[in-house]
C-alpha cells in the first residue's frame, strides 16, 4: 500500500527516503532518511506486510530499498533521540516494524529487532516549503511521544515538482489533497516555490505559519516506553 507519513507534531513535515545508488546490501546501511515539507516521489512509501506480521517501509521509487533502523544502543528516552535510521537493500531484522495505532488515531513504528524503540522525526527546521535535499532529523527514540507519531496519507497526493535529480525521472506526484502542498523550484540551488497551496501552510504563497500556530518543540512521552497494541 502506497502512503506518505506526516509528522503528527510538525504539520509541514513528511518522511523522506533517498536511496540513490543503493543496489546491494551494506553492513551499516546507506542513503538518507530525513524530512520534507510536502509529498514528492521520495516521500511516497510502500508499506509491505511481512510473513511474520511485521511491516517494512519500502521506497516507492528505488526498487528493493527499505528504511533501516539501528536502535541497538537506545535503551532509555533521550531529548535528542539516538541510534541510526537510513536505508538498505532488501529486508532483514532491522527493516521490520510493528505498527502501533495510538489513541489519537496516529501510528507509531516500533522496531521488531529492538523492542520499545520507535521511529522518531525531529522536523523543527521544516516550517516553510522545503529544499530538494530535505532536512530535519529522523532517528530513534525509546517510547512514544509526539515526535514518534505519524498520520498516514494515501494517494492522490498534492504535488511538489522538483527538477529531476541525477538518476531519477523527477519527483512528481499527481495532484490531490492529502499532502496539502504544491509548487515548483528551478535550478540546482534551493529557492522559494513559485506557488504553494493547501493545508500544509497557513497562506497560499508559501509563508510559514505564525509562531503561535507552530508546534511546540518539546516532547511529551509515555514513561512506560510502550505503545497501544494493534
């Protein structure tokens, strides 16, 4: 099932997987997993159910490239998170997750290999229309707080049209309503979009939300380090 994962805490931010150049397994993984303020090709994932009932998050555009989480040293909550989240080729233990539905309807992704360790998104830098390379931090956290919760969006998505990155046909998704952003950017250097519209921004010209409407940057997490069962 194709989807985009939007941060529950940072309304502009979506999970981004850049798996360019990954065509074989690597011991420590590779590629980039970070954040983007809208949905293009690199923000579309395929959630694949595994034979053991877990799920794996595959890139929609890079064949056989999956989100990888190394939470081996994450044993207690941390203000900055920890561990490593990147990409790898194929599915092993570190690419499998338990999807935990939260009381507010959002979802959290718990590592199957590292119990109690969840996918975390710090998107404090994502408050305007993003740059093509993405930004923010995606790593691990012990337990579930606001930064470990995601809203799921299915196609059709609102579109971001970037210049074609090297090795790709372009990051273009058909227009729709889920992501709530659209626009264009020209040239190799980041620049403001020509037009932005939708729910991801307060106005229609790409300006950030007023400070009073921005999500607070503090995390509140459960002391138990567990999530609601599926």
